C-alpha cells in the first residue's frame, strides 16, 4: 500500500491530506477520493489568501515515502 499526499488549492482555500491507495491511482480515483473526504469532513479546507488563482482549483498528489532512521548494525550505521 502506498500513501499519497494530496493538495487542493485555489479559489481562496487550501487543503492537504495523506491518502492510502493499494494501486497506482488515476487522476479520476484521486479526485473521487478527495470529494468523499471533503463531503465527510475528513479533509479540512482552510481559507488561504495567496498567489493561487481565484478562478479555478488545482489538485496535486505525490507519493510519500517513509524515511527510515539510521540503525547501528554490527558497528556500522545503516
């Protein structure tokens, strides 16, 4: 299972959430999941006045990889 960080911004709002997917998601799957999360109140949308467009939304997503802490194994940091 892979986790994806989703960002939705534009029209004076900003929202961010991490969503797990079993497969590589398509754009449509990401949009559907974001819609469900917003409707259920899980993904918070906050007011944001920035350089974002007031005329359209932008939705981005990227895979989140876990950073492993280094471990001392047989006297060597791995």
